[in-house]
């Protein structure tokens, strides 16, 4: 895990941090880890929070605002996702070009309520939210690592979860141009953008979403974790090299 690679580490359990919710997802350690990576000051979340765990979106995104107040100016988000694109395979890495935030379209938005002007404007633009220069840099790194054959770029969609999608829902998302679907990321990215932070996102394709009534395949969380372990070293190398090349006044996340 990336947090384990940090030098001069100092970590805090979420339970010891006032206002932090608790992660209940299997495989999430529930710690905030500070340290240095390639000469850059970083803070890593070992485990995140999800709407389906019962947290409000203000709680889900609370850490992002904490990071902003700590001086972080770039947010790197990763997630496990199911692929809808026919050309994707399990184990592929998708650089997120854009997203569709289904809960947000339905009115579940972390920016609902009075706007806090010290963080950002009332109506933040979201076009181009995933930094183009960081995406290009990531592709260059993947090429130099020799892993371009399983690196994609596409559109991520957040759904509420915690259930995986029905076949009809999968077909709908596919027709809308969604390449990968998951249950996180969009709220944090939205708040990071509201705060004026740069954003870079990666999805690890852990399963193929079933789109056919003739397909007897099913997905389970254990299989998702297995694929995550398989690609963890590659993801760590990619993010580490990306951070090392960033010019961000030694602040990143």
C-alpha cells in the first residue's frame, strides 16, 4: 500500500481524530498516515467512507476539507470499479477522464446547504475537473514502466450502492457512455474541486459488470479484493512516480 512507502511516518487512527467517521469496509485499515514520498509531503487515507455505510456526504467528504486546511493542493483518488466498456479486462487500470455522479444528479450533493466561502464559490464548475496535465504525465509514466497494454482512460460513474448493478442498470450506464462504475470518489472529487484543489483519479478494474441476461457470472467483494492485491504494486509505482514528478510546492495527497 502507498502509505507503507512513506518515510518519516506518523499515523493516527480515525477513531482518535475528532469529527472523523469510521470505515466499516473489509480491507480498510482506518488510519490517516502522514509522511514523505520522493521528497514530497503526503497524507494518505487507509480506508475511506461511503454513503452506503450510512454516512452523510458532508461526513464522507470531511477529510478533503481537512486536507485543504492542512495545505494540500492536489488530491489523488483511487477506487475499485466494475467495467462496462467491452474492451476492458479485469486488472486494467483506468485513468479517470471524467465522471457521472448519479447521487449528485438526484440531489445528494456534499455542497448542499449554505456555502462556506472560505473553501470556494457557490456554484463550482466541474468541466475538466480531472487535471489534464496529470493525466498525460500518468500515461507517460505507464509507457516508461512498460504497462501501457493494460492502462485505459475513460468515464467513471458513481452509484449509491451497496448492491452491485442490475442488468438493466448496467445496460443503461453503458448506453450513457460509462466505462467503469463504482460506489465512491465523486463526492470527494466534487469537494476537492470546490476547494480549488487539483485532482487525479484512477480506477482499478476488478470485475466485468454483467450486461446480458444469458450471462451467469456474478461479482463478489472477495474477488474485488483479490484483483486489488494483484495490481497493488503497479498502482503504487505509478502513483509514487507521479508524485515525484509533480511541481506543487511539496504539497500533495
